[in-house]
C-alpha cells in the first residue's frame, strides 16, 4: 500500500498545485481588470469635476489659475500629466511629472461654457493617468498568494496521505481479497461493509452484483415468459381489432342495403297500389254484370260499359305491373351485388345508372339531382357490390355534407376508360367543399363532422379501402372550400383478387387543391 500512497501523492500534489495556481492567476487577472475599471471610473469622475472647475478660468482665459489647477491635479498619484486647451485646441496650461513604469491612458473631457443653459464647448481637459498603483497591488497579491499556496500544498498533502492511509488502505486490501476469492464460484461471499464512504458503496455494489448474478437465470426465464404472454395478448388484441373493423364495415354495408330496401318498398308501393285498385274495381263490375245476367236484365249498354271498364283496368294493370317489374329488376341486381362480393363482367356506366336509380326514393325527397355521363359503355371485370357501395356512399356523403343547408345542387358522375387498362370513376358536387384542416383527415376511420347527426365516420374510410384494396386502384380527393368537391377513383378494368380491408397506410397522401 506504500506504493499506492506514493502514486497518490504524485498525482494529487501536482493537481493541487495546478488548480491553486490556476485559481490564483484567474483571481489576479480578474482583480487587475476590476482595479483598472475602478481607476478608469475614478479618472472619469476627476476629469468631469475638474472640467466644471475650469469653465470660468478658460472662459476668462486666466492662464495662471489654469496652470495652478493643472499642477494641483498632479497630487493624485495616478495622474501623470494634465493639459488644458481652448476651443482651437491650443494648449493654455500643462503640467506633468517624469514618466514612471506601467501603462498610461489618455482621457479627454470637453469644457462647456459657463453661461446658463449653453452647451457650447470652449475647450477641453486632457488627463493622462497610469496603472503603476495597480501593478504594485497585483505584485503584492501575487506574493501573498504564493505564501498561501505553499502552506496549502503542505497541509493538503499531509492530510491527503493520512486520509488515504485510514480510509482506503485497509478496506481496499479486504476488497481485493474478496475479489480473488470470487474467481472460484464456490467461494463467492459478500464483503462486509464497514463504512458508508466511496469504498463502502463500492463494496455494497459488489454485494448487489453477486446477488444479481445469483438471480440472473430466474429473471431471464421470468422475462421470457412475460414476453411470450405479452406477444400472445398483442396478437389477440390485433385479431379482435380486425374482427371489430370487419364488423363495423359489414354493419355500414348492411345499413346502406337496408336504406335501399326501404326505398324499394316505397317505390314499388305506388304501381302495386294502383294495380290493386284497378283489379278491385274490375271485380266489382264483374259481380254487377253476373248479377244482371242471372236476372236476365243485362242490357247492351251495360255490357259495353263493362267492356270499356275491363279494357281500362287491364291497361292500368299492365302498365303498373310492368312498372313494378322494371323496378324490381333494377333493384334486384344491385341488391344482390351489395350483399355479396362476387366478381363478374358488367358495364360500369350502366351499372352506375342502376345504382343511382336504386337511390331514387332518397333523391326524390331532396331538391338535388344526380347526372351520369360517359362516352359509350365502359366494360369491366370487377366487383359490382363494392362499386355500388362506393357510388352510394359518395352520393349520400354529398347529400349529407356538401348540400347541407343549400337549396339545390348537382352531383355529376363521370365514367371513362383510360389508357393502360384503367378506368376512372369521378364524382363531383357543386356544394360547400371541404375545409383545408379536414382535407388531410377525410379518409381516417371514425372522422366525421356530423357525429351528433348520426354520422359514423366510416363512409369515406370504406370508400378508400374499396378502391385501394378490393378494386386495386387509387382514390384521391380535391376540393375548394365553398366551390365543391371531386372524388376520383382509378382502378384496373380487370380487378385483382380481393384482400381484406385495412386501415389507410400512414404514408398514404391525399391530393389537395388549395
């Protein structure tokens, strides 16, 4: 341990000397700067005071008085020379002492006119001062600090050696012995901690390390079990989330189908009711005719009236039954497509017209109109059910959001074939448009501005998934607030195999038009 103490002294003494010297030098430099600043302020005060005293003598050009004042200023040991000049910079009075060691500074102060309220400069006082006093003060401090440094080094060195011997020597020997024994796992034992200093904390940390090594294997096993359990819980939660998402999307689809069915029932009710009334009237007239025939009271005019009534009833029955048949046939294919995800070939333009026709009852209750345009047929081999849901959701979205509070508007559906085997379905409204702060979130699930009015926030999210996942295309939106909105779906004419709908990717961008 003597070698350790010698190394300790060789390390600690130079550090103490270096730190003390550095502190002393910094202190002297700071003190020197403070003394110079203090001297400068004192000289400025002296110069301003003397400039006030020199106003009348300079104004009266009293050379002897000015010389006396200049010589009197030399009584200040910091002043080396003084000089009084008139407003033409000619020297009126001058006094100086032999130059001494140290640096000098020159301070010039204007002498103002003694007239009340006048700022006229009638001369100047030049004051030359030196830092000889500062140099002497710094030397004195350096001598004092050197003596203190010597005393401090001797005291700290002796104290450090004694403290090292008492606090580190013996505990380190015990600690090193315990470390050597720990090389054999069978001999590992905690070290007795006899103090709370650094050595004691090191020994306590060594004891904790031994305890951690003993429990490390069981901790790893427990952590592995928890990790597997957390992974199982995460997989279960993910499966539940996907099932919930599919359920919500299916519920939205069924709700849309239910609205269409209610509209179909209302639409078919009119022709069927007219046909039923005509059939009832014909049955009544037939009973009257049979009664007249049984009583042998049938007249020619009565028979002619019956024939005319029967012809009118047959015409009403035929026209209204044909109307009901057309409605049922029109709604049948759309309803079948909406309830299934089967793939088939169809004309996109005609199918869009059928979907619009199936929304007739809903559209009749509004002042808005829907127009379908296209250059000839657009054949596709795709999924009509998702296409119907896409068109329906976009039309309903426009009715609920774009035309909220507007007297009348137009929804334009444009269908076109594009180069490269693509088709485009563009739906434009001339409604209120989408605010810019909502445009980036329009495809997020559960985002809606009509939450209190029954909006689920899934309509646009479902449309996005239909186009990007089921139909294998791209779906963008552009809008100018107050001028309308355009949704554009581009997808292959021959659709890819279907995939499960997922959330919009985080890096998916939304086309915006400011």
